[in-house]
C-alpha cells in the first residue's frame, strides 16, 4: 500500500488502542484498507485514500492526540 495517505501518531497504550479502533471504523465506512507501521517516533496509520486519512486526522484532533503527515 502506498504511503501517500499516512499519518504519524504520538500515542501509546489505551489511546493507541482507541485510535486503532477508530481507524478500523473509518476504513470500514469508506470501504478502504488500512494498516499501521512503526515509525521513528510514534505509529504510522496508512489508508488507501485521502478521505479516510482526513477523517482519521479529525478524529485525532477530537481526542487531543498529536498527529502529522508521514
């Protein structure tokens, strides 16, 4: 999967678990695939399209969790 639609998230523990659940929900709603990888600092969440990535970025903002393009 290309890394064009990826965000790096700085979260751990239960907050990271919550984000994985939200990523799964967003991907399912948009009918796209997604995956996570380890990044130098944080976790990289990648989606198959930009719409899902943007929805995930809004979710991170709503939870007060830092994220950046990656």
